[in-house]
């Protein structure tokens, strides 16, 4: 039997409005409408729960909202500020599992199933996540848990606002029976009209209808509704938000074959690469080195790491080995050298296979903060220092092309 999945759906409550209240506590408890001023065209993007009591909802024209709720406080909102809160939010989520699907700026699915080794109890971990998001962002969130995306999202709707609701194994049917039909994701406004005509209001009302009947009324959508009404949803999470790889490469002004100089370039690239990994909070399972010869022939060699890495010393050691394997035999002039990190993970390496020390990591972080203040060149390894000697005035003179890339 397939293992039951543990899917967590997290949604910030009245996100934009909640941020506005956080920035201006005087707005607390007021009917707040974010999206524009009452006389402006446009629509409300978020309303506080107090505003919702007047029948105002997101997507409603501002003028209509102003009529329904004349005492409402209207603000235009600041997307950049919301964006920074959103980043903090996702930052916390990714500490709990690498399987995160962002469905909007304030909403995500998380799959804990693969993290069985990390957590003694998934529900405890989900509750800890909720508390941590609230502590670190200052915003309240609702969390729903179920064996798939549809059920997890329906659980969140039940939990709102600020609650936690888990659909326990075996209780799916009991939970679904009374869920209003329009909460199912497959049910749009047109379908709702037909459902009302058929006197179907709750999910349980659908159970008497065979799949063939739903199919003949709603076509393929009917099959979807049939499955959803029974809590069946095998869709995987789509975690496309993260880069798949990070790479740095240099094309030389003139072809190079002096080993020490090539290794100095390689060290510089590894330094830049690991800085990017630390900034993105990634560890890499694959390190790859690329060489391109004067005749444009290009070779690549990669190493798979059981324990993922992101510290300079380790990544350089691996890159140097790969580079010498590629180039050491021929020692032909090179026009390009590059390093790439892929199969990225945000999970801190566990010491399952070999002892893991965070000392190199702390060294990297310390270097990062010095460089933030005094520039990248303020701390260099001895190898990199050589580039300064060869290209004394401007180290960039040695590089025709510096390519930094993130592939998604
Ligand atoms: Mg929300």
C-alpha cells in the first residue's frame, strides 16, 4: 500500500491587512481595506476580518466596498513591504521541509512525508511551524493538514482564522460530508449554479451520484468533482520556486595553461559559488567542473556528494580534484573554466554517513559579514590572492566574461 502522505497547507490570515496593522497598530480592530482609496477605480485586494463583516471581500470594486462599509479605512498598500514579509514566511517554511509548493505570496503546501527521520510527530512539527511563522513574522496563519492537497486546503478553510485543523486518518468522510460544495477547488460559478438547481449544497450530497452521471453533466470536470468529493487527490507538490543549480564561470582574456593561475581562478569561482549557496541557504549534492579548450571543445566532470556541501574549503577541494582529472592529462590551453552546484537542498546535512562539523560553515558566515562591510576582495584565500598579483590594477581585467547563472 502507498504510504499516507502528510500534507500541510499554510495560509496567512488577511495578509496585506495584517501587515498594515503590524506597521500601524492604530489600525487594529478597524475595518481595513487594502487596494486603493474609496473613490479610486480598482478592487480591494485584502480586507481585515472586521471589514468582511460588512460583506466586503477581496476582488470587490473599491466603490462598492466604500458603500457597504463607509467607516472603512482604505489604504493603497505597499507591495514591496508585503514581499519582504512573504520572503520571511517562506524562509521559515523551508526550514521544515524542502518540499514546499508556493501557490501564492501568502500560501503554500508542504509535504512532510519524506522527513520522517527529522520529526517524531508530524502534527507536532506542523504546530511548531505555525508557532514559528507567527513568532518570526508577527502575522497569524491558519494551518490545515490532510493526506493530500485538496483535503489539506479544506482543513485550512475550517481552521481559519488563526487555527490548526488536522483531518485524522479514517475521518476524511466525516470531515467532507458537511463541507459546502463551493469550497471544492473544481467548482466554479457555473458549476455552482447547476449544483444549486440539483439541490446539492454539501459535499456529502454528491456521494449518491455515480461518476458517469457527473461526467455526463460536467464532462471532465465531473470526473474531477467525483474524485475530490471522495477526498481523492494524488497530485504531487510542484516546488518550482527554487533554483535547480547555481554556477559561476570565467572566460579568459587570453587562453591560459599555467596551473597555479588556473587554480587561482578556480578558487575564486568556488568562493563566489559558495557565497551564492550560503545566500540562498542551499547545500549542493552535486559539484561539477567545466573546461573549454582553445578549439571550443568542452568537457564536464561531476561528483555526487552523499553529504551535501556549501563551504568553500570542501567545494574547492572537490573542484580541484575534478579539474585536475579533466585537464591534468593534456594541460592544453584553456579559454574557460566553470563550476556548478546542483541537486540543491535546504536541509542541513545530518551526520548519518560521516561526522559533520559546522566550523567551516561558521568561517564562511564570518567571511560573508566582513565582505558585506568591506567588499568581496577584503578577504581572499592565498590562491585567490594570486589573481591580485597577476592582475594588479583590476582583477576583472583577467575575466572577459563573468557569468553567474541560476537555472530554474
Ligand atoms: Mg491568505
